[in-house]
C-alpha cells in the first residue's frame, strides 16, 4: 500500500493495530466527548477542529491526532485527501454543527446557507473525499450527527427554519448515500444525539454529553447490528425520517 508522506506521519504516530475514527467539530460539546469515549476505548482518533490554537487539554491524548478542519472551507476539505491519503479509517462521524433560533419573521438567507453548508454540504464532500479511506478500514461506517428536528415524521414544532431544513437535507444525503454505497458494504446512518447539555443544547438539556457519546460509541462499535440507511437515536432506537 503506498502511503502519502503526510498520512505516513499520522500512521507512524498512531498504533496501526487499533481501529480508527475520524470526527469533525471536536473542540467542545459532543465532539469532544466522542473523542474521549473512542480514545479511552482504545481507538485511534483523528479529531477535526477549526482552530488549532486554544485546544482543550482533554484532546491531548496519545492516540488522538488533531487536524485543522473548518468544514465550511472547501480548501480544508480538499486538503483531507492529501493529509489522510491511503490511511484506513473505520468510522467517520460528521458532528460539526451550528444553531440559530430563527422564526418565520427572522429567518434569513445567509444563515440558511451557512447551516446548509455546515450540516449537509460538508458531510457530503467529506464522505466523497474519504470514501477510499473507509473502504480500506474494516467497520466501513459513516455517521451523520443529525437531530430529530430534521425529521419530517418524528418532530413537530415551529421555527428554526435554517437548522431544521439543513438537518433534513443532511438526512436525505445520508439516506441517498446509504443507497449508493450499499454494494461497497459501507453503512451510512444518521444519529439523533439527544437534547444534550452543550453550548448548543443549553443548560436545560436532558442528556449529558458523556451519556450521548457513550451511546453513540456503543451503537457504532456494534457494526454488525447497524442497518444502513437508518436514522438512530443515541440509544440505538430507530427514528422515522
Ligand atoms: N446539543 C443538542 O441538544 C443537539 C441536539 C441534536 C443534534 N445536535 C447536533 O450534535 C452536533 C454537536 O452539537 P453540540 O451540541 O456538541 O454543539 P456545540 O457544543 O455548539 O459544538 C459544536 C461543535 O461544532 C464545531 N463547529 C461548528 N462549525 C464548524 C465548522 N465550520 N468547522 C468545524 N467545526 C465546526 C464547533 O467548533 P467551535 O468550537 O470552533 O465553534 C464545536 O466543536 C451538531 O451537529 C448538532 O447539530 C445537538
């Protein structure tokens, strides 16, 4: 297997025998907890953060490698191909997300476009770019951290147009890609992580980030039980799209 010099560095620094996961949006919240849970369970973690300065000390772990990745920046996503060339990746978790509580009066094009870019276009481009890495891995699983608010049948309520529409688009990309990649034995799923106590979820949220991340780890680690093209909760239950 030919290995790009840059990815060789990453491989040299990570034990090859371990499973590996690539996660976006790891500076805080659910992403940070996912890094902690996967790494303490013996996985290698490639953790995308948009700012390599001011890194949370919990990300400084021997089996964690940090990668500068702003998912809104096409050049950062393009660079992934080179950075990770030929590196087997077992699981990709598209986690980076943003939220703005708009309504019928305040909804605006720029926020809609930004959320669409972050929640739908970025996971699509990342999955395109890293398909070869996933095919080299053993779990062959791609997860999109979506949310019940992007579901037509599992959620009702007003407002949050930009967020809900962008997560619905992410769900459609997940479902379509699951169809397209089924012959390659790649599983593509969406996950509702619960209403989590993070910057986004706020202090009234019901689920602590560690509980959500542990549930997601359990779901993903149990690859044989995962059905492709399914929308799961972090507790492993199926949700309607
Ligand atoms: N919290 C909830 O209740 C809830 C419910 C349903 C679904 N979700 C979904 O769960 C995921 C994680 O949310 P969270 O609660 O952990 O939110 P959070 O605490 O606000 O963290 C969001 C993370 O995404 C990163 N991010 C945002 N835009 C990015 C970009 N352009 N490039 C790279 N990273 C970017 C942030 O980085 P910075 O630190 O640089 O800003 C941060 O690390 C999101 O997809 C969210 O939609 C959350």
